[in-house]
C-alpha cells in the first residue's frame, strides 16, 4: 500500500481540526484529532489508508507520534479549507 504524506497547513484548536496539504494530490485532507496540543503548522503527517474516511491511524513524522484520528474529508481545495475546519 502506498504511503501518503502531507504538511499541516491550518489548525482550528477549538475544534481540534487540522488541514493537511497533500502535494501529490494538490489538495487537503481534513482531520479531527482527540487533542491538538502536540501538533503545529508545518508538521509532516503520513498515513497508509489512502483516501479512506472515518477513524484511521496517522503518524506525525515531525514529532514522532501515531494516533487514531477521524478523517473528515479528502480533496479539499485551498480556497475551501477554512470553511471545512469551522
């Protein structure tokens, strides 16, 4: 299975939502985490589940942790990213 990687571009700390830019797709994946205390803009995320939605295992390669996250949406354009994180 192909690993997907992306860089955190936007964080809504009140809702624990994160927008991850996936360069090879030129769009974003929107995640809901249980906590955003240990994630920052620029962190590199990786996952093996491709475009699967729902609860998935994602790794923060920058910080060295793995967590179960809720994948809300893939394929979000930059122009729509802020709306998706509200």
